[in-house]
């Protein structure tokens, strides 16, 4: 639950910083994404694999939210960004999510190690 709340607050804050606006539905996307990143972080996969899996996972969450919610409510539109898929997700943001996921995974590992 802690990771869901971190994502539910962090994802909209990232959007506010990047785009200048957000939508309450992004809290759900952020909570799901952070929960997924946390679960991936607990695996024994090599770090790079974790980062790539998390980037793909956040993109999948965005894609799912896009097809359930965004197509009707037009919260975001990535059609002008190169390598997009139906305006819902795009490769440049997948790469960005890999970087953000790496930071989250590093921070989580540092916190876990400092508590032992």
C-alpha cells in the first residue's frame, strides 16, 4: 500500500512538473506503476533487466489507462511524439520511465540496505 500511495502522489507531481497539468486518473496509474516497480525490485533479476521491465510495465499501465479512460476523456495525446502507438504511449516516454524506474529502484534499495 505504501508504494501505491507513493506512486499515486508522485506520478501526478511528475506530470505537473513536466506538462504543467495532470488529471486525477493519473494517481491510479501512478499507484499501479509504483506497486509494480516495487514488486519487480524484489526479484533476483539483473538491475538492467529490472529497469527495462519496469519501463515496459509503466508503459503498459499507461496504455491500459489510455484505452480504458483516455480515449474517451482526452487527458493526453502522444500523436505528435515520434514512435507513438495510437497516441496513448510512445517510445521516448518508455525510455524516460526506464530512467525514473531506475531512480526508484536505487532509492528503494538504498532505503532497504540502510534499515538492516
